[in-house]
C-alpha cells in the first residue's frame, strides 16, 4: 500500500497563502508585546533583582552558620552521653568549618544587618568556647551539670541571635517582593492592553479562517479521535477541503488502512507465538514457527537453519506455500559461519538466482544471549508487495519466541532424560543397600554367635587381656549390627516397604529406659544429662521403631555435645499429642545445613570438620518413624550454641502416611 499523501497545490487556495498575510500583522503585534514586556522586566530587575540576590546570599550564609552550630551541638551532646569518638569527630568537623562560614556571612551581610551579624558572631564564639572546654575534658571526666546548663543557655542566646538575623533578612525580602509586585503590576497593565489588541486581531483571523480551515480540520481531528477510541472503520471525508488538509486526510486514511492490516497481523502473531511456546519438542516448535510465519506474512518460503550441537544435527526446517515457485534446497544447505554470527534484528536483502523464486527476504539470527542458535529466512518472490517495517519487527519477535521455545524444549528434554537416569540410579542404589545389608547379616550372625561362646567361656577360660579384647570386639560387633539394621531400615523406607505394628505403648517407660541406656555414654563423655518426664504417657505405636528413633535422638545429643555440656530430656502431654523435647548445648547446626538435615547420609559441615563419627542415617530414620506414627519433628539450632529437637506424637491412632521422609510435606520445621 502506498502511504505517500498527495502534494498540496500552490496558489490562493492554500492555507499558507490565506494565513500568511493575517499572521504578518499578528507577528508585529507580538513583537511589540515582547518589547513592552522586556522593558518591564529590565526595570524590575534593576530595582529588585540585585538587592534580592544579596539578601538571599546573606540568608544562605546564615543558614550555613546555624547548621554548623546545630551539628556541633548534636556531636557534643552525643559524645558527652556515649563517649563515641565518631561524635567527637562530627563536632570537630563542624568546629573547623565554622570560622569560614562566619567569614562568608560577614562578607555578604547587607548594611542593615551588620550589627546583627556581629552580635551572632559574639554569642556563637562564646558558645564554641564553652563547648571546647567541655569536650577537652573528655573522656576522662564529663562536665558538671552547671557547666552544661551554662553552655545550653549560651546556645539559646546564639540561636536567638540567629533568629533575629533571619527575621531581619526575611523582612528585607518581603519589602523587595512588595516593590517587585508593584513593578510587575504596572508591566502587567501595559502588557494586558497590548494583549487585548492581539486577541481581538486573532479573533478576527480565526473567524475568517473558520469557513475554510476549521471545519475540514475538525473532521480530521474527529476521525483521528474515533480511531484512537477504537473505531477502526472511521475515515476522513476529503471533498471541499484546502489542499493541505486534503493531503492530511489522505495520509490519515492511508495510515488507518495500514493500521488495520498491522493490527490483524499482530493478533494472528500472538496466536502463532502461543502455538510455538506450547511445544516441548524442538522439532514441533520449529515446524510451528515456519508454518506460522508463512501464513502470517503471506510468504512463499520459510527456511529455519539451526546451528549444530551435541543433542541435534544441523537440519533445516523448510516450509513452502502451495504452488510457490523456486527451490529452497540451495538456501537450506548454504553454509553458515555460526562462530561469527550474533543474534540481532531482522534485515531485508535481495535473494538472487532461481533458488527460492529470486525475491527479497527478511533474515534474522536468533539465539541465547550472544550465542547464535539458528537463522530464520522468510522469502517473497519478485513482484510482491515490499516488506513493511512492522513485518520485519514481527519476524524478529517470532524468532525471539522461537529461541526461547527451543531453549525450553531442550531443557525439558534434558531434564526428562536426567530424571529418568536419576530414578534408575536411585533404584539401583536402594536395591544395592538392601542386598548388601542382607548379605552382611549372615556373616555377622556367625561372628556374634562365636563371640558369645568365647565371652561365656564355653570354649575355655579367658585371661583378663582376652576378656578386654573380646569386649572391644563385642562393642564393635554391636555397632556394626546397628549400622546394618539402619541400612536395612533406610532401604525399606526408600523402597516403600516400611511398615509399623501398632500396640499400646508405655511411652514414659520407653523414655526412661532410653535415658538409662544412654546415661553411661554421657558420663564417659563428661556430659551432664537431666530427665523430666510426665508419668503414665501411653500411645499406640511400634515399640521397636519408636525406641530406635528416640535412642537415635538421645545419642546424637550426647555425641555432638562437648565435655562439660548438658543434655536435657523432657516429655509431657500437650492436648492430643505427646511432646518430647531433647535440648543440648552442643556444636549446633549451620543454618545452611538445616533444610538438608533429614536427608539420608547427610552430615552437617561442622560435624564433618570435627571428624565426629556417624553415618548420617539417624535423623532420616527418626523422621520416617515419627511420620509413620502421624507425628512431626522440629529442629531449632544455632551453630556453637546448641540444638533443640521437638517430637510431637499423637496419643490416638492415625492413618499411616506412605512415602519417604524427603517426600513428606509439612513433616519438618527448621529455625535458627
């Protein structure tokens, strides 16, 4: 579509000729008004501006002096109260700046205020002298109350002198403003008279121009407003208008036609863009982009070439309109220097030869950041309408959408593959743990049996050294048995085969037994343990699993508490739940490690640094057992300050939740 409006005709029917003569007189009158206004402004400037500037400079200098005195007072008071050297520095900074500020004030003072400036200088000098003596005595001794009262009274006198100077300057400004108002009023009257003449002359021009200009121009404005309000079918009638307005009307109508086309195209663009983004396959996204661009731009061919990568060969996606002439093979297979290309805006170039119809193309390189991922080419054969700017823009926008869609599809494909591999590895690891744990139990049972025979001296008497050695072996066999049982339990949890047998439990007795069992280890480690448990707490649950979880928590509290620390155990009934609180003064847990605390095989960084023994399975088992009983575990910890573990268990039977601890939502709470 041709948007060039018709050139206006020259002659008496043009707006320029009609208004040229009229505005000549108006320009002369405006020049006269300018001269009058200039004379009035010069008079006001001579009479008022210079005195006003002098007064304002004096007022600004006064404000600076007042500010320095105030800063000095604040710094002095703060230093006397706190002894902080920062406040003394603030006072001394104000003290050093004060002489220059007072000198500036004396230099800009107007004649009527010189006495007030001298008075201010004297009062302020006395205050600074008192302040200097008081601050000099610090930090050894604070000034007595009478000295502080005397300094405060001197400050009030200095501030009063400042206010008096301010009032005198403000009064002078008021007088100057009054003088300026009088001069401005006179100038306004003169300008008003000339303005009235200009207005009358302008009204005459407007009245004569209305018949030829304003009516068709109003039609243009009305049409433009209707278009702005969304009436896309509005057009300007062009008959009987001056040449210039007729040309404007033609341009408005042409732009409205073009805007309709552009709007429809952008509406279609959003549909095609959404269709591209919804694909999670790179091949589908490419096909949708090529097809959408071809339909959107009424193109003959669309060729999308991708840079080769390790996940996908460099194959081109080609779309051609039905019956479109030319062969895109050469264009699709043309070599591209991907290392030198950078993503950018669409550009138009001519496509020579017969390989795609020998027309003009819009071409754009798209990619991720500064790395080129692909190159998109849209072909129109010769003789078709030229490319419009918004069509270039649409190609750039859709190429950017395609780049994001390809990135999203690539990430989705990689994530899907990674998840599949992770699930395979996780399943293999769980099966390995289960198998190895079972295989370890058989030889360990034999070792335990023969060890029991030796300890009971069924195979013959033992000397004290042999008894000690067998004691060490028995202790480590017990540790190994517990580790194997932990591994078996974790593997059951991960495999979804973890179940609990409910019976009525005496939780009080269980806690006391666990406390008694861990007490020797605490005494050996130099840790003081205390216990405060309510009597007769009963609940339904699996005694073996709950006992293992409770002992794990007790054991952790003792193990991670240095010698001289304390571990307290408390249990009570809180509404429908039994609450068990284990608090220690140990090494605590770093804040970054808290969210991972109940993951299997995870150990806190500070425990690893201190080479404290452990497998990282205990709290994972605690979490699983508590969750299977319908309870929750909360950890409140601060590194080097201690840890508090709170377990809440329902006193009535609840439905069991399936799944691993890591997959249970809302089961853990962490705080620091």
